[in-house]
C-alpha cells in the first residue's frame, strides 16, 4: 500500500506516545466552507491540548496520508473535487491517484494498519431503518469487527435503527461500552434510550479494557467507547423527534431510498432545526476528541517503553 506517515506521527508511534486518528470526511463533506478548515484545526489542537499527537487521515494523489500537514489539510477542506472514500474505495483511489476524504471505515482501516490504537469521530454508521426491505447497512460495522482499535464516538446517527445496529455490533463481536452512561448515546441526543452492557467511568478503565483486549488471544475487533454529548449541548429531544419524523415522511414521498436517505435526512435536520443539529454534532465531536486524547494517554502510559526518547 502507498502510505505516508507524517514524521510527527511516526516518531510518536515509535516512542509509544499517544496518537489519536481523526477522519477527514467531516472536513470535506460534513461542514460548510470555510468553517470546515477552522474546525479541522480546532480538533487537531484539542488532541494536542490533551497530550496526544493528532493523525488526520486522507488519501492525497493516490497516497494514504497518516497525519496531514497544512497544505494537505487545506486541500481536503477547500477542493470541491475531493471524493468520499470508504474502506472499499481505498484500493481504486490508490491505484488511480485519486484524492479523497476518509469515512469511519477507511480511517479505522488505515489507522489500524499504521498501529494507531485510538480513533475519535462523531457518530458511526449503522443499520438503516427498514433494513428488511433495503438491506442497507453501513460498511463501518463489518470493518469494526476486524480492526483492533478503540473508537470514541457519540453512538450512531439517530436517523438509523439503533437497536438493530447494536445487535449487529454484538454479532460481529464488537465490544460496546458507555463512558459515564448506562445508555447508548443518540448522536445528536445524550441517550438513544437503548441500554449498554458495560459502563466505564474513567480513561484508566478504558485503557485497562484496551490492554485486556491486547492480551486476549482471539479475533480482533474494535472497542466502541460511546461518549454522550452533554445534555446541555444536545439537540432538543422534542425538536429532534418532530423534525426527524417529518424528514422520514418527506424522504418516502420523494422516493428517496438506499444510500441517498442518510444525506437527505442529515440535510433535512440541519435546515429544519435551523442549524441546531450541526451544533450538536460539533459538540459531540469536540467531546469525543478530548476524551480520545486522554484515553490514548492513559493507554500509552501503561505500555513498556512509554515516553522513551
């Protein structure tokens, strides 16, 4: 694979210092310009403030980049031709010299291959509503069943079938823990109403679970650290439910199906909540990035040779 790891990330990994992977789809496709670049820089700085090294991941001219410099970050943020790359798209992107922003599945795959143990994102993809008719399920789930990485997220997008997604994660052997919560978060909402089997209350506990995973001689799978958006920063639940119900009806009336449903509903929520859904999304991402940096630090502190120079 044509992969370029930045010098800063490479040195941190070699010295067993904490590193946090960050996706680039949020930058290229999730936020309006020029705010997207400002948020990208803000998230990297939040990782640094937490004592870790940020590794924003993307594909630039057919090379997988683990850690972006300012020029690459600007290109991902400002070039409208940047593609959206899932894990299945990596091979053609590398082979054809394409440039693309990585989704959760592609970011997790590349981070895992580089030896990065912690990844922060907003919300995961999952099983879509009416799955029995559409068979629509995010590639995130199967990929997370194959990589040994801790993913700090605010649950899955609330437009999805949350109970079915949790069932699918269980089937795939992916461990799900709530960070300071007994309920799985709902992305824009602090709680989806669905319980989690395990609740962890400190980054040291999360790091201990990661090290226990390392010691287990069994199939590799991700650890989902479900970190709820603070209740005072979540989208108003009543507004969320009302707008989502209208969005689902609008999608059905317009005949929108399959992969087109998610972007339609996300845009519908943003417009009809007057941007409140986007602010809740960003609040979740910021909280996940801060937590991920501290988890990476706690995990690195327990590794032999941590901090060696």
